[in-house]
C-alpha cells in the first residue's frame, strides 16, 4: 500500500512538473488583444502570400488536361480550406503568447504595433515572408527532398535495411 501510494505520488509529481505552465488571466487577456490586433490585420495579406507561393507546386502536380474552370474551382477550394485551418490555428495563439510573455510585455508589444513603425511591421512582414517563401524556401524544396531521399536510402543501405 505504501509503495503504491509512493508510486502514485511520484507519477502525480512528474505530471505536474511536465504539465505546461498556465499563463495568468491578465497575460492571456493581453495575448488575446495582441493576437486580435496583429493577426487580424496581417491574416489576409499573409494568407494571400502563402497561397500564392504554394499554389504553383500544387498546380504542377495536377493533370495537364484540366480546363481553366476546373483549375479555378480547385484553387478556390484550396484557398477556402487553407484559410479555414489557418484561421482555426489562430485560436491557440493567445495561449502560446501568454506562456512566453508577461501581461506587461504583451501590452508593450501591442503599444508598439500601434505606432507608425509597428504598423509598418504588420504591413511589411507578410510581404517579406511571402517573398522569402517564394524566393528562398520553395526553390530549395526539390533539391532538399532529393538529397534527403538519397541520404535516407544510403543510411538504410549501410545498415542493411532493405527499402
């Protein structure tokens, strides 16, 4: 009985230690305000940049015989579904911010974003990220995937694993 209780208490202590820290209510409220202010302003532009960067790769994988109307419908569905999940993902953003910043820090960030420079950051960062994705990340994806595939095959072969 004492061993069972000790094991139970040990497991409880580990769970408490490993549980993510909960942000205080003030930090969560400040984080919600920050996310609503910043993400709301950046969402459409960010989404457009991401969509524009991703669509050519998706379109290239489609059969070449697809007519323009079907292609337009596919693009509309891609945009609709992507926007849906990106928007849903924002629901956890305040929790994440509140775990990394205090309520005071979050209020300072919000105050910054309300300045002319902060406003410019909100306008320009989505453009920078879209350009970065298009000019830096996307061109590297093919070579990176090829190198990874070759490397994985080499390691598996060296370890006698047939694949």
